[in-house]
């Protein structure tokens, strides 16, 4: 049984991942900001932990992580506000990496997106803040001493899980949140994914084979 902290615990992808992890016997703590979301998290089998990652410093985050085996980052500001996008997707994410190291948590999985790191988006474009924030977080994670894996799924859909992906395509297409959750659950059990960025679309290859 692994002890896993999932940050951004009420997201559509996170709720799917929590259920997968809990169903296989892992102890999952899902960090959420809004206490009204606690019942949704508990219904997956995870334990809700109410905390504001945007305001917690490294020491505060380390307290959440201490004694755990892995951290999964699935949080995001949701776009629309560049200042908050940088505060969550870049600054809080980087603090969480430092906190994981401080707490002695060796495994860290970042849910990013297919195009990251991308610093070519013009400042005038509405996607600029998100792309820049994710690039900074992903690039920083790769410099840490953590056992990191960066997941780069393509455009997310609410389709059913297929258990099949494609890691070979160079162009972002589509993939269901259910399959992304399954990939995240799988990489936590596959040490061969440490130190790798895995970009993927929906495809024809079983997840275990694709990530192996």
C-alpha cells in the first residue's frame, strides 16, 4: 500500500485518479481548498484534506507530505487570471517540489499538458501565462532530486476509459481524463518512468506497454 498525496483533489481528473488508487488499496489524501468538496472526495475512497496550496509556504506543504510515499500534482488555477495562474501553476507547484524534498517524499508525478514546456506563446495570447507557468514548473521539477515523472496528455475529454494510449505521436490530439488517470496510477507503480516526460494521446497500445 502506497501513501499518496494528490494536490488539486476535486478536479475531474483527480476524482477519477483517487478512485483508481483507493480501489487498488493505496491510502490517498486529496488536498482541496473548498470544504464543500469534501464529500465528493470521500465518495472516491480518498481522505479529503482542506488546505490552500496557494498560501502555504514550503514548511506548511512539507507538513502535509511528511510520511507519504508520493505526491501527485493535479492542481491548476483554471486560466483566466494570469496572476493567479503564475501563483498556482508555477509558484505553488515549485514550492510543493521543495516541500516534497524537505519531507523526504521521493516520488513526484506532475500532470502537465502535451505541449509543455513551451515558451513560444506570445505575451499577447491568452494562453501565455499558463504555458509559461507550466514550463517553469516542469523545467524546475526536472532539476530536483525527486523521482519525478511529467505527464503530458493531449486535449482532455470526458470519454470512457479505454486503457489504450499512444506515446509516439508528435502532435496533440485527444485523450480521456479517465485514461489520463489510469496513466497516472500506472506510473506510480513503474520505476522505469522516473526521470521521464510522457506525452500521449488516445491510441491502440495498452497503458502498461506504452509507458514501459
